[in-house]
C-alpha cells in the first residue's frame, strides 16, 4: 500500500470508526501531509524503516513556522501521528514498521500557568455589570473557572443542557468522552442573570452581541452564526486580564489550570481532578503536581525546625 493511500484510509478510520473530532482529523492530515511530502506519496509503507523515520524527524528541525523553527513539541506531534498511522496499518496486517519503534522526541516537564485567588478576584472585578455583554462576559469567565471546561467545550454549550437548579451538566470532550461538570453558586447566579436578560431564542449559551449590548440587542442572524467562537473567547479573556493589570499571559486554558490548581490546593485527590478535567490518562493530570510540591514546602517550613 502506498503512503498516500494509507493516510487516506487512516483518516477515514479517524472520522468514521473512531468518531474523533474534525479538529483531530485535520491535525493528523497536516502532520501526515508533511510525511507524504518527505517520503513521497507513492512510497510503499513497508519501505519506510526506522532510519527513514529518523531522517524525517531530523528534517523537521529544518522547517520553520512563522519564521520560527518547529518546537520539540510540534515535532513530537508528527511522530505521534506516524505512530498512530502505523498502528492502524499493523492492525490490518499491512506490512510496515512496528509502531512502537517510532520514538517521540522528549519534551521537558511542562509548568502550567495559573491565577492565584487575588488575581482571579481582579479578573472577575474587571467586568462591568450593566450591559448584556457585561453579563455575558461575567458568566463566561465564572463558568470557565467553575467547571474547568476547554474553550471548545464552552463554545459548544447549549442552554438546554445546563441545569442551573442541580448546578451541573454533561459535556462531551476530547475523544467524544462524556463527563459531568459542576457549577459554583457564583457561576449559577451570573448565568441566570445573563439568561434573564436574553431576548433571543438561540440555543447557544454564549453568543455574540451587538455594539450596544443592551436589552434591545437585535435578534437577527442564523442560530449558529451568533455562537461565540474559541478565538473570540480567547480575545475576551486576554482583554479582561490586561484590564485587571495581570502581567501573566492569560488564556481560557489558564482558567482551566486555575480550576485544577484550586481543587488540589484545597485537598481534592488527583483522580477526582482527572475525571472533572476529562483527562484520559492520570499522567496528563500529574502536570499539576507543582501544587503538591508547594504544599510540601509549606509543611516543611511549618514543621521542620
């Protein structure tokens, strides 16, 4: 089987058999597209050995994106995509390099950025309390911090799925995995105030509002055209962080990190945090062990004399 045909079959499997998101499929297509450019579309997959894979990974170090060399993490994504492709082929008894022989470049331990209690207060206080847009933004920030949602999960939320009385709702995240997330009383209050001022019947929880953003906000446009997009949420969060005088780079994911950090700092076990974040592996959640380390330092300073 040629490499091009193998990639096409693999992408069909990703979309249909595994039912993975379109974003995941696009990422695989992008990374494997570079492999096709390097190896050749008509190359037989069985002819791509370990040495050729290593040559491809070295080749990636010469590529640039926005005038910057590809980072080790990005190069690792290419190796992960190739490993997934070869695993797909192996399961179908198509001769190819065993996927476990494809090594992923090691990335240094990641330190997550989060907001402390004082910074969170400043961020929330930076939002006004008058216009419909103010109410939306206050509810949006509080919901991100209350639930630890990914920005894509937040943007796909519909009003019908959010149970304000029970203060919980189901969300479908990465890998099409469902989980339950919970709302704090503050988040419920701000969502309710926002919903009460909405005059539209659009299903999305968070939608775009006109410049005036008052109760008279026009009810126009197609339903999905009003739904906030991830880039708009990122812009919104960044602007409020600047307004609050927070020096750190603040993104929607920073609030997800802050959610997890708050839970662990207050004594939640890491397995529970893993489930609430929707992580498939506990290894992913262990990036928050910096919190545990901080608590160990506090214990050391308090009890060691």
